[in-house]
C-alpha cells in the first residue's frame, strides 16, 4: 500500500501507539503564544493551522545543550566517563518540507570526517512525517532556493491535507513504509479524498542563485564594500542562527566544579563576537558586517561547495525573528544584482 | 511629518553637520520598517516614520558599533522613549550631548510587534509603554518634527504588565520561582535581548568571561536563570522600559515584567526615574548618604 489515509480522529491512536512503544511524538503545538514543534501526548495539543513553527526540528536531533562526557578528579588522576546516546524513537508529525530538507544538510557535517553519533543515532531513530504546505507568508522563500512546499526530500512519509482535515499519506522511504505497516490499524484505504491546494510561494524576483554563488566564489568580492552596506544594521544576536534549521555550529564548554563536571556541546552562532576570537585577542571577523557576511557565505558558498548540501532551505525564520529586519532575501537580490553588474 | 523629517535630514547631510542619519526606512515589500543609515542628501527620501517604527535606534550610538562611528557624527531619528536611552548613555558618560544630533519625532504610539500591524494603530496592539507615555513630545532633542500630540498619560500606570506584576507579587516564593523557571526554560541564549539593548554596551559581557566562568553558557535551566537574573540586575536603575528586549526575544519571554518591576523598585527606593535627566547618575552606581536603609530589618 503506497498511499493510505490518516484520519484526523486516528491521530490520538497513532500518538498512543508510538508512546506505548517507548517513543516520543513531536508535533506543532502552542507554547507561549507561538506555534512550536514539541512533544505532545494528546492530539488536542496539536495545531493544524500554522505556516512554519518558531523552532526547527533540529533541537530534537542536535539539542541546544547536551553533555558529551563527564569527568571527576580522583586521587589517581582524572576519571572520564563517556556519554552514550540511546535515543528513543521520535516521530515528527507535521514537519514542513523545508525543515525535512534541512536534515540531510545537517547530517553532512556530522558524518564528514567523524561520525557524530550524538546526531546520527537520533536521526536514524526518527520518522519524518512531512506535511505539504497549504499556506505561506511573506517570509517563505523555499521555491527561491529550490525547495518545494510539497517536496519529499528528507521525508519518510509525505502527507497532504484533505479538505476534510484528514491526511493522504505517501510512503517515501522504507522506514516510512515500515512505519505504516507497523501501525496499519491507524492508517486506512485512501478513498479518493479531495486534497487542499498546496501553497507555493512565488520565487523571489531578481534572485539568481547561480549568480550569487559565482559572486561569492570570486575572492575579489570578499572585501567588497557591499557587505558593510548590506549588513550594517545587524546587531549581532544569534536569533537567526538558532532558529535556522541548517545552522549547526557548536561550541564545547566544561561546566561544573573543579572536582567534577561535564563537557557540554552547545549551539554556537557565527554572529557572536566571540565566535572566532583567538586566544591572542585577534579576531579575523572583527566587526559585525564581517560576521554577517560569513553567514551569507556559509549558506550560499562554503557549505554547499564543500558538502554538496543545502545551506538554506528558505523557511524564512531568520527574517521573522530578526529584531532589525535584516532580510536575507533582500541581500540575495542585491548580491544577484552586484553579480550581474560585474 | 515625513516631509519635515526628510527635509531636516537632507539639510544636516548637505551642510556636513552630520555624516550619517540613523533612521527608519521601508523594507523591500514596504510592509515592515527597518533601520537605515542615510549618508547622502538625496537618500533622505528613504526616511519614514509611522507606527511600525518600533526599533530603539539608540543602540547604534554605542561603542558596540565602531563601523557606524567611522561614518562621522550621527543624527538619529528618535521617539521620546528612544531618547530616554540616549539620556542614560549621556548620564553614564558614553555620549556627550554634542556627539549626536537628535531629531525628536512626536509619536502617537507604535505597535508592540510589527507583525501585528494591519493598517491601523489600535490600543490592543500597542505596548504598555505607549499607553503610559509621558514623552510623546520629545524631551531632549535638537529639533522636533511632527504635529503636537494631545495625550495625557493616566495618573496610575495601566496595562497588562502592571496587572501581571501585581499577580506575581501576590504569589508564594515557590509559585514565583516556578513562573520564572517556566519562562526561562525556553531561553535559547541567542542574546537578542542584550544585543538590541542600548544600555547593554559592555565590551565584554559577563557571560563571556570564563576565567572564572560566572554564568554557565549552556541553555539549561540553571544557565538560563543565571543569565536572565544577571541581566536584570545590571539594568536596575538604568532600564527605561523601552521594551526592545521583549520585542526581540524569539521565544516570548515576558521581559517587560522584569523591566517594569525594576523600574518600580528603583523609583520606590531612590525616587529615581531613568532617562529624563542626563545630569543625574543612575542610583546604583553612586553612593549617597541619604539613601534609604529601610531594607535593613
């Protein structure tokens, strides 16, 4: 059965089924007046009318803070205890296609020269139930960066809302097929259900991704005056990077007493002035526009070129949360134009 | 008002009196405003002022922005509430009065957050500071633009923040602890609250000092509590309740409750109101033999 139907009345049964087997069920829900992905135990906690949740799903696969080892000073020396991640199965319901597409991008860096099991074990034990978008806002720009609002990238199951509020389910991966098989009493036969229209944001006029990449690759543009002009207003907070589904930089800190403590892996942001601060006091990115340039370079040059992976999925979170409204799509237009003028 | 504003900005740039005018402009779709840095007289046309102009631009006057200082003497478009922060910067020796040309704008209030705007400024979408505003006529400025505003703030401050403060004051210590721990648990340590604050101008924030580590930087409950408490303490007697930190917070932590509580405590203890007089130092950085000692019981 490649396609099946998930009735909205059956959602509670699915949640119960997942939880009874020791898993967690993550879905869009309201927290502090915002729609967020979070663990739910009841279908009533879920919301179905949302565009893009405030957080991305990365915090469930790559937590904002997690211990990676524990240490204790003993008479004989330092005792180090390894931390092993044994994640429960996580079912992500209602993931937007942009967020699902980000997983493949994040995975690249965590499986590059070293397999980071803190990430891979969590992702490997997850089931991604993507729901195609039926609404979008001014900030959505997935189509501009080649992501589709009904895309299957990163999805195990692709769901499409029916006009009755049920979901037509298409299995994309073997994991998705196995999941439907495992909970076959929850899924039913599709009965020619009528689907809601998919909301496809118009690609942003004036943006040419190839031109942007070309411009960024040309090192003579690294010190171009446009960077200061475009990013002068950046205040250097980490809101864009922390809500971004593909930003994955982290920092290691030791916390505890002098006798015992933990080494923790914490999210870090290239927008912070201490991000590349050297022990000598020198900082190669000594002003804010250079830090913002780095973020843009990372999204459209460094990361896609080095890892053949997406740097940006067009979810628009960085635009929505920016306190000074530094809009990455406006910079994309400006850089596309600058590239044309070269 | 915009005509007047642009005119004044153009004159300032043409005469060379300033090198940059820091103000508000439209974003590309003209649905949101965003800070702009006008350096050429002909670009003064980009300046706008409307209820979407929520940012407190005084942050760009601080030493955190050496690149902006290099553009020359600055003129700044400032609402009365923004001017309060400039006044504190002057009181704390961060700015001299002549360092900045203040274009005060008469303001009828702004929206709490830009995304609430639907074409009309209604009381429900205005922040508490606007409902109690006593500086709609800019109080410190080199020039003032806009039509005079007829507004008298209520004698007793009104708004959700004040209701919430009364509610929290009535809680038991355990309930209060839980209230704040619930909110702080969402903190993602993005430091947007600090970065948008023009009074958070330390070159090195205490959270970045790690020898010794005063504040755990991890976003776990202890680290989040430590961060939010220490920031509150560092702003006591200085915060003007401009609300930028709460507006910038991506996870909706009600920082305005903390800020206003600090304002009330400081007013009660020292009879000090921050942001009105550049010659009065914030009470927590001065020693005064007349200070009350009624907290010693």
